[in-house]
C-alpha cells in the first residue's frame, strides 16, 4: 500500500484504484495510463514538481495531454500569496524524490513526505472525477477533484497550455 492510498483511506476520500501493466519503454507515463485505462487524457493529471526562484518547491497538476505553463504557475503561486516568486522551473528529479518520497512517473499529490503547496489546473473541475498517480508507475487513483483539493489545501488555477 502506497502513502497515497493510506492518505486516501485516512481522509475517507471517495476513491477507486486502477492498476495496469506499466511499459518501461512508454514515452509518457500519463498518456500510457489514459490509453491502458481507456479514458480521456484530459481526465488524467500528471503531478509535476517545480522550484521557485526562491528555492521553494510546489506541485502542479495538469492534464497529461497538456504542458505546464511555468509563467502561469508562478503567477498562480504569487497572486494567491502562496509563495512570493517571479519564476518557476521544473525541479531536479533527485530533489523531487527526496521531498516527495516518490520516483518520477509515480509522483502522487497524496501522501508526500513533505506536503507541498499544490495548484490544480482549472480544467479538473470539468470532470466529476480525475485520475492521478497513486504512488507508483502503473497505479492510478480516481477521485473527485474537489476532494483532492480540500485534502491538499490546493487551489484551482489556469496553469496548463494545450
């Protein structure tokens, strides 16, 4: 049982687990999940960890068929007075593993070693449930976006580009 699943149980979230056989040669973990689970890519959200110009880490959740707009992410963090920053960049993978406890491709927004400030792309609200990593490659957790946001203390903002 991953820390993400333990967190979902602890907070009594309405969740469902979905497991598939991960292909280590897959070009995109998120698109692989959508394909193997037979769901729209817009409903599967990847967990990206960014580092601010002040050296703080934050999490961005965006649909797997989009890219994170780092300018929008920096604006979302600073305009909500969450973190004072002008720029963000993708965090070093080793730093991500140390702070979250997860490896790339299996980073979950739930059950991280150190809870990081989280921004969820606004399009999550277009779905009754979304899929995020459950803490390892080949395992997704489906849950309502509002429950996820409440559990994480996350904000919904426009942070993705198609």
